C-alpha cells in the first residue's frame, strides 16, 4: 500500500475531496487544538509566570464570549489560579497534552465562534 505522498496528484485530489483536508492544521497545533480566530488570549509558560501574563489571562476571562480555558499539561500548576477563576465564572476548562502541539502557548482562552483579537500576548516579541 502506497503512502499519500507516493500517490499521483489526481489520487491526492480525489482523496482530499472524499475525506476533506484540514488546511490550518499547524494553526490548531499552535493554539492547543483551536483555530487562532477563536482565541481571546494566549500566553506562554514564561509569560504566565509573570504578573503581567497572569493579569492578561484573568482580564480575558471576563470577555463575554469566553467559552473554554485550555491549559497545556506542563502549565497546569502555574495556571491553577486561572482554572479556579474560570470555574467561579462558569467557564469550562480542559487540560491538554498532545505531543503534536507546536510553539510555546501554555494557556489559551477560546470562544465558540470567531473573535476579533488583533494580537495575543503569546505573539509578542520576547524581551
């Protein structure tokens, strides 16, 4: 049985048409399984350990469209105050640990629909 990369362009197109292709897979892997357009705020572990990062996430929890706090497994201890606050506000939380995740995002607050957030804290240049 040939792998996908060994197939002809026609075969690849037919397979993609039948099964669909996830075009933004890397984006979802970067934002802990969610599309960037649904992320209200995200921080790295280094940022989460600062007062500024924790404050940014706590402020984001009050966003009207906040639906789920997603915490990378390696950040769960540092994120515990956020998890407690999310529970208090009735916002779901999930701890994730997919080895396919890329990038440094440790915690993301996501909405069920697209939100217009031009820049996330995790996208800032490191100082």
